[in-house]
C-alpha cells in the first residue's frame, strides 16, 4: 500500500518479504546448492533445473550438466557493494527457489522505488506456529535440554490443536485462555496448567510474539510434595520383574530425574567409593539439567544388586537400556503398567478410566520420596541434600522440608502436655 508522510513523500510497505539488503545488484540472484564432494570438501554450484524450469532436488549444475550431489543445502548468490554473499535459504529445493523469486522481486521493486523517489518500508514475514515450534524444539535438543525438548513437543502440539490461528502474529491472549480451559477439561491440575503455560510462553517468545499477547501465568495453590509410602514401594517391588526392580531402586535410593534414569550407565558407578556420578551423555543428546555434574551416594544393598545386574548384562553400557542397547524412552509407561498389575491404580483419574495408567504413579515421585527421606535422615542438612539432588537453588530443596506423617509423629504429639 502507499502512505504519504508529512513531507508528502510516498512510502511502500512490503509485508511478504524479509531479506532485502541495501546495495544489492538485483540483476544477478542465483540459487546455489552447497554440497560435500567425494574428497570431503564443501563446494557450491548453481542448482540444476529440469525441463519444466523447476529446481531438481539434490542436483547441481556441474560443467553444464545436472549431477546428483549429497548433503545439499541451498544458498542465494548475489553481490552487495561489489562483494559476493551467500545467505542460506534451507534444504528444500522448492522453498529455496520461492525465496529466491521473492528476494529477486523485492530487490527489483526497491531498485525501481529508488529511481522514483519512493521509500520502501520493510515488514517482517509472519511466522507459522508449526515452523517456530519445530525450530524451538530443535533449539532445545541441540543445546542438550532433552527433557525440555520432550515437554516442548507435547505443549506446542497441544497449543496448536486448540489455537484459532496458524501464525505467530495472530496469537492472542484468548488463545492462551482457550488452552488453559482445554487442559483443565483434560483433568490437568492447576500447577500443570501453569507449567504448560510457561512452556508455551517460552516457545512463543522465542518465535517473536508481541509480549502483550501473553497473559500472566495462572496461579495455583502450592501443594506439599507427595511421596510413595512404604506400602506403595513394597507392593511395586513385589509385582516387579528384575528390570523394573532396578528402575524402582535407582529412582528411590539415588533420586535420579526421569532423563537421568534413562541415560545412567554402569561406567557412572564408582564401585569402590559407593557413589554414582550424574553427567551428560552427548552421544545420546542428553545434558545434565543444571549443567553441573554431581556424585550421589549409593546404598550398599543397591550396589550389590547393580553388580549382579551388570554381570547378567555383559556388554551393555546403559543400566536400563533397551535390547538394542539404547536409552529406554518408555520407563514411565513401564512403571504405570507395573502399578496396574500390582492393583495400585486409584480408579478415579481419567488415565485410569481410559488407559489403565494411573496419573498418581510417576518416576519423579521416587525423586520426591528420596529428597524428603534424605532430609529427615540427615536431620535437615539442606546443603548436603541439595548437592545430592542437583538443585540449583536451596529453595527447591527446602520445599521438601515437610513435617513427618501423622503416624510417624503421633507418639510425640500424644506426649505433649497441653
């Protein structure tokens, strides 16, 4: 559209282009494919086209002939102030050529506008929710936040399912409120709704949303941490086969997080020092949550069980690995099935009624039980338990400084002279 400013000069707003560079030679914009040659060196050649004029995916024009190449990605080639530049435009041939066409058209419009004394105002291209979600998840994965990437995959899919729009600049506070209502209808608690809100907000801030369109996070009542009782533990262990027994004992007696349980290896154990080192596993894309390794003491009885488990699984590095010797991503499902077999399902929650997978039974509940019991055993030594748990701040550990159960304190209460 055309807008006149106070000086009566004409302004053109281009909303569909976002790559204009001042000083470009608009007459020579070439789509290039960058690929690795047989000798392992990276090269660029013009992208080859078929008889219909479309780019042939994975083909470069070499010595005037189209030839297939490997690991190809696309760049544009043009000059800016007599210097050749190669901005990347992705690895999809059709999408890359579309960007070339848009860029070429925009540059031509700018050149003509300069001649006519018209000012061009650039408006950034609107981003889709789907594309930014994929980029956000990829960012978390590449930065070693495996658990955050898993949560982001779930939350972004849920949000897009209920949002009434497809693009980031179309998201409003109403979309967030609609998402909150959808979560509550699916029996998510207030704390879960708040946590999922924060994950969705983190994604959309990453995508460049207007901050005004993100409402404050929902408030929730801060509940006491729930633990497994001795009866729960006994029932689970009685019903567990050897694999799930090791899973329960590692979660309960070492306080490991879900992803830590998934990636813990025999090599992490100091057999002489009776400790387990929690550390990143780059080969599996796993990074320690706080970016700090920690040593966790291993009780003697668990150490003996781990020694026997290792002997039965010679040649396997991951303690709870799959038959293919890879991290097991279904440990939580395994626990829920065990709880159902042990007759422990609550029978009330939606997960119980629809899938026989009670929401009360989680791997993280073992960790909460561990931290609470350790604080009681160490007489409130918060600093030591904080180190064992791998918490970044002391407040996270102090949350578990809760009174003992009524049964454990009844004798003391009865002895009070009122």
